[in-house]
C-alpha cells in the first residue's frame, strides 16, 4: 500500500513538472502550443520557423500540440538534447562525425551521405552544428519517418506513389 502511494505521488510530481514545461512554452495560455510558440521557446538556439513547423508535423497531425501529445514532444526534445550533449561532451557545437554519431544514438538510421547532406544544409555558416541546427536536422528526419509510415504501410522501406500521392507528400514540406 505504501509503495502504491509513493508511486502515485511520484506520478503526480512528474505530471506537475510536465505541465509546468508545457505552460512555459504555451505563452498565450490557450492550452495548445503553436509553431510560433515552439520557435519562440527555442529562439536562443536560433531554431527557425520552418524547423519548428517540421518538428510539429513530425509529432502531431494537428496544427498544434496539446497535453495529449506534449509528453511525446517533451520526450523527443529531451532525447535530442541528451544525444547532442553526450556526443559533444559539453561543447556548444558538433562536427559532422559527431552529428552522425548523435543521430545513430537516436536510432535515425539513414545513409551517411544523406545525413552529411543534412549537416551541410543546416550548418549554413560551416562552423559546426549547434543545438538549434541539430534540432532542425532531427525535426526533418522525424517528418521523413512519419511520411514513410503513412505511405509505406507494409514497412518495406520503399514508396510507390502516384501523382496524387506525390502532391500530398510535397505538401508536408511547404
């Protein structure tokens, strides 16, 4: 009985902490988190609007995040930060090899050439990948994986789509 009470108290504390993190991002107190609020929450990392939009699309089928899908959002952000900081060992930027290592830690198993192309795309000043740029790469990869799930229901790793499917697919990136 005592153990159950302890577990309940621990769960309540975790939910309270999760709610506090949600409230910190939900600046307009609407009960939902928008793309603008995601971008604003991570502005110190120069996280772009487009990347914030990709992150939202990778997590939710809605134009916002609410408390039902916020735990997933929070889990992704925390795992991205953990991988970045572990590989970088406290450094503010990762080189391309470290980015590949961090992405592998996150189980983003893509061809290294694709991952290197993403590093080139998001590391615009070629000074190393900071956390905002790493978050952008991860957001892009989340959307790719989500699209594969939608357009490859047999999980073969290949897409066969017609013109309508291609148009639908392209809308994710507009």
